[in-house]
């Protein structure tokens, strides 16, 4: 897998599907044959992992974290975020 560059996905209204691995050894976003994979060190309790994913994804996209909305997968590893 190679490191993802996501600036080209930052169009308003774009939906970004990804698979999340919480409690990982590092925070990272990787592009693989199955799509985007996001690794966060945060535990999946009380929305902490979702917040960490939003922050990491926003940094990779070059947008503010408030510019991303979780539209699917609040309690799932498969998530979809929309760029506002």
C-alpha cells in the first residue's frame, strides 16, 4: 500500500468511502487495491475514533474538520464522509 494524497478528493459534495482500523499502532491513511484505509490509535468509544478519523482525513484533504460530515457508518468500520 502507498500513502494516499487526497487533495484531489476535496471537491464540495464529494463522498469518500473508507475502512477504519481503530486501536492501530499509528495514525495513517493508505490507498490500497480495496480503497482507502484509515488507521487511528484511538479507541472506538464514545465517538473518539470517529473524531480522530475526521481530523486525520481533514488534514489529508486540506479542509477543516468541520467541513467533513459522517454520512454512513457511525458504529461500523466502513464509513462514508461527505466534503461540505
